[in-house]
């Protein structure tokens, strides 16, 4: 199997697990062979497109997939912004589900406004480690 095929299968397994935990049908996931690093969610056919290549490690790849899945959970009728409160609540819930603690989500690789929200909600440790 090609590495793209292996990656796609891994995404589908992760998304199926999250969908089962959230009580929703899993969205379609596909590989966008022209993209690097950038994933997208298509609200029309409710599918997630993952890039064919990532420069980052697996933690970031899972977080990128989780971000797109949070868009899938975000109800287009009630949301007030693309990364609004309901989206962020879904993302937090998914991070709790995946890592057992939303603070373990790699917030630093998110958009600035999402990182700021995470800092405001004390999900990011901004304190300097104490000196011994
Ligand atoms: Zn987004």
C-alpha cells in the first residue's frame, strides 16, 4: 500500500473513533494530493481533505485532523463564526477525548486567535518553569 493509502486509513480510523464517541456518522476523509500541510473542511459535502504531505510530526497531523473534525461537528445553523465559541467547545471536547486533557492539544500550532482563546481559558501554560 502507498504511504498516502496508509495515512488515509489512519485518518479514517481516528475520525471513525471520534464520530462514534460523539454519536455522529463519520465524515468522508480524502487526500488532497496538491496540498502541503494545509487541511480543509468542505461544508457542502461535509468532507475533510488532508494534505498529501506534512512537514510536521504526528502530533500536529492528529491536531490538524481534529481541527477539521471540529468544523464537521460545528452546526452551520448555530455557529456564529468559523472558529467561534461552538467550534472551540467542540475542539476542546475532542482534545479531552483524544489526550484526556485539553491542555495537551498543541495550541501553539493553531491560528493566533485560537491560541489567544486557549491562553485566556488557561489551556496553555504561559508561566516560566520555576528555577531550582
Ligand atoms: Zn478551521
